[in-house]
C-alpha cells in the first residue's frame, strides 16, 4: 500500500483524464469499467493496475454470487451478508484510487499487478 508520487506518474492517462479520476472510474461499474479502462489505457501503470484489480475482484464476486444462487437458503443468506461487505469494499477501493494510492488487495492485488506487468502498453 504505497502512495505514488505524481512526479513519477503521468498526470493524465491516455484517456485524457487525470490519473486519480481514471483510477476511480475503474471501479464505478465494477468489472465493466475495469475492462473498459484495460482496453483504453495505454500510458498509466497505476490506472491499469486499478482496472485489472477491479476486473478480477468484481468479476470474481459476480461469479461467487451466481454460484450462491444455486444453493437454497444458505446461498441466499451468504449472498445477503456479502452485500454490505462488497459495498464497503467498493467504496474503499474508489476512495483509495482517487487518493492516488498504489492500493492492492491481498492476493488479488498481486495477481492484478502481475497481469498488468505482463501486458504490453
């Protein structure tokens, strides 16, 4: 969890947006905006990290909720309990992204960073 120095990062992404705003937008619609920014972003490593992390986290959570839908009663209860936790996670990720933090979730953040490092700009 390091904050990046603006001098070490481009002040705008290849989308023309400020890096912090673009990073925040990666999370707004979950994996959908994550995928959009993975496709559009060519310059900013931190925006690509947030986009990949958003795609993995919220795509995975969507898959988990889908599977839970097939489990009677217990699946519904677990899904309801996950709702507020997912909302808090979503807000925290957006706030950290807008603050310019190099914020990586445990495990998922490392996977996202590894994938971004393997991608060609």
